[in-house]
C-alpha cells in the first residue's frame, strides 16, 4: 500500500491482531463506513482520518489463531484466482485472434 505524509501510519499489535485481518476488515463495507464516520470533510477519498476519534472504530477481533488461519485460507484462494486469471488471459490471447480471423473470413 502507499501512503501520503498527510495520513498517519500505525503498527498493529501482533499479539492480538493479524495485520492482514485488520486490512481485510477495513476494506469491507462496514470498515469503510466506520472510517468514513470519523473522517471529517467532504473531499471524498482524500478525507483525513480524525486521530481523536480513532478509538470509536470497533473491530470484531476473533482469536489470533483463527485470524491467521482465515487469512491464510483467503490468501490461498486469492492466489488461485490470480493463477486462473493469468491462465485464462493467455488462453484468450490465443483464442480471440482466431475467432476474429474466422469471423472476417465468414467461417462463423
């Protein structure tokens, strides 16, 4: 992820929370909504987080071993999806020109 000097950075207490779990939660509709509630202004995606109100965010924290297991499982599935996308893209790179050639030659 990239950051701006306008935005604070934080460290996760890894004895109670997996950083991947926290990030995944904050990307959910609920997480984004909570961040929006403590980010004053109307500048859209460039709104600045209110440090004074940060403690208002409530994150459902499950046991650490379950967080890690969940995130390992999700990461594995995401890797599989990326692999399938790459495979499909390379197959389409071969297939699409062939379809166009047949279409222009009246073979479809």
